[in-house]
C-alpha cells in the first residue's frame, strides 16, 4: 500500500457544513518564532540565515539578524493584534517553545484576546534529521512551555516545513494533540489513522503566506500580499457553494507586522468581512467542528480537563 495518498477526497468530499451557513472557513496562523531562531549567542550551532537580509554570519554573534527577529515581539505583535481585534478575527498563534518561554507575556496576551496558542517546535527548525528520542523530547518540551505561557494545555502542532515519519506517532503517544498542520496537500481538513487513532490534519499553505516578502519570494508591496490572498479567498469562497473549503493564511510577527505591510492584512480582512459567509476561526475550532461533522464525535482529550474550548 502506498504511504502517500494522491487521491484524497477526489470528487466526493464529505458533506460538512460550517457554522452559521458559512461558505468558507478561514484560518489565520500567526507564527511566533522570535527568540527561537538559531543564534550563536544562545548557544546554537550556527546563526539563522533566513531573514530580511538573507546573509549568514559565521563564527560570530549576528546582532543584525537578532534585531530583525526581535522587532516582531517589540512592535510587530502589537500592530497585528490590534488589527485582529479591530476585525473581530480569531487566529492561531503557532508558538515555538523557546519563544514562548522567553516571552510568555505575548502568548498569554494573545489568549486573553480570544486567540488560540499552539506548538511550532522548540527552536525554529525542521524534524527531518532528528532521532526519534530527540524529537520526542522536543515535543514534550514545546508542549510544556507553550501550555505554561498560555496557562492552559494547547492542542495543536506544526513543524517548521519538514516533519518526520515519527512526528504523528509521537503526537499520538503524547496524547495532548487534537490536530497537526504538517501537510500542504489539500484545501480542507482530513483524518489519518495513526496506530489505530483517528487524527485530524489541517493542511497549511506557503503561497497565501507573508513569508513571500522574503527576498525572492515575489511580494514587495502590501498590495501584493492582499491581492494574491484575496484571489485565493474568492476562488475558495465560490467553490464553497458546493463543497467545504478551508483557507490558511500564514503570518509572521516580524514580517506582516511592519508598517508598510500590515495594510495588506487589513485589506484582506476587509474583503473577507465585506463578502460575508466566512467563518474566521482558530485551528482548534475548525478541527473540533470537523471531527463532529464527519461523525467522529468529541476529541478524547477534551474530556480530560482544561483546554477544551
């Protein structure tokens, strides 16, 4: 049996209705990575090479890189949070564990504003070359740190770019994860069987994502982001008349939080709200709704205490 599913739902997606008759579910994901990027000053093996300048400093502390990332916490977060508040839009703040540990105030503030906190690895790194033991430790450590900052157990996971074949089994072994976002292969949620457990996958997207403001990514002006994302939104909204659709929008504190770019987020939210028939929800809300709508019922973890919301 092929490990990869190339057909998916095909032309027979499940008959799932979004709340209040919405034609489209929209998931805004705000990535919180600042303070978790690779940094020799923090004892890491090297400095981060992916940022505004795209230059890696070797064998020295990179203060330029550090301050580009720190901007996201000091200025970008507040600007983004205010925009989300203004539009009444709930988001998922996907937090690296080390970032949450260093800036717990941000995670707690986001939760107090009505947003979801979820896990994005300990450092901002992939899992592809980790041993199973190392990855297990990363999952445990990240869940503990983000949950402590949020002051409630968090239920979502997303690896930076590349997960491993061990990631989902380890999430199931942990028992605290309702869903993961380690997939980019569909426009609606789906269920995978992980060792006999039904697990929700909420696909993520790299195209409707402010990461494309990075050098060579294709976005230069705020309108590049909003125009592209609105195009995707309008297409999915129309398709939602006949079948369930979900749109993921990836955001980063240090990126869309810049003064010249945040207008792109405002324009996108404005278009969505004016169109109507849209459910802007956290990923946990979408995952819970999907489970119940396809007949899986409530997630077992919700019966175990806090975090069931």
